[in-house]
C-alpha cells in the first residue's frame, strides 16, 4: 500500500497538484492527503482505497501542500459528486456539509487551503503499531504516538503475557522495532508495577 501511495503522490507532484514546497501555513493533514489521492484515482479510473482508522499510520509523515491549481482541480472534482457520495466516501471531511452549493465556503476545506491544520509538539509525530499474538491470530493496534502505545502495553499486560507483544514505531511508512517499555520512568525511578516487574525485555 505504501508503494501505491508514494506512486500517486509522485504523480500528483509531477502534474502540479501537490508540492513539497511550503507555500501555505499548514501542511495537508493525513485525512486531507488521502482524500486528494482518492479523488486523483477516481479521476484517472484507477484503484485506490483508504481506511480512516489508518490515516495517521499511512499518511502522517508527508509534508505536502495543495497548489493553487490543485485546489481548483479538487473543488471541480468534488462538484461532480453528489452530496450523499461525498458524505459517505469522505465522511471525515464532509460529515457537516449540508448544501453542495456552499461547498467553497465550507470550513471543512480549510486544511486544503492551508489556513488550518495541526501544530505538532516535539516528539509527537511518530506513530506506532502494537502487535499482540494470540495463538495463530495476530491483533494490530494503531496509535498516534509511542507514548500512547506504551500506556496501552501497561494496561494490556495485566491480562496477557508481555511476551505476546511487539511494538513498532512508524516513520515514513517504515516500521522499526522498539522496546515495549522504556527502561525507567518518573525521571529514573524503575517501573515497579507488580504484573511487569522482572518480566520486561528490551530487544
């Protein structure tokens, strides 16, 4: 999937829809970028699907902006769809749009214009995947940050063996295995939770 995303991004840059140059105040959010690529795929009649549950995993590490021409093209394409289609296919963007005739005044398009977005704090942009094995089955949990994933490790190891878990950080769609829990917390005080004490291992 990451190869397909990168391929479509490259094509959109080459034809002037997207740019890596910081031409706007805010870069495209993961959900906005996914929408652009989906519309691009529909325009070219090629396959592309995305899951709103995996937006931060697959799209958060791109610093991209919609060009002026790209925005005009995108709005033109949006107007070809019905309101019900927009709300069903891009619900995270158009859920509050009630009148297609007011599309260009709709605040939900502000991130495409680069006038609203996310201000990231240091250390919060690295997404994470926590994998739990249960017999032959594998469960994957997605998190916005490593800190959130490690908090969930603390919770889940009350019910499942810590050996069943593997944690990965995701950067530019590359997974890298990391320790389940940092070696110490609270500025050097060792973890002292009864269900974890002496059980943690650090690959």
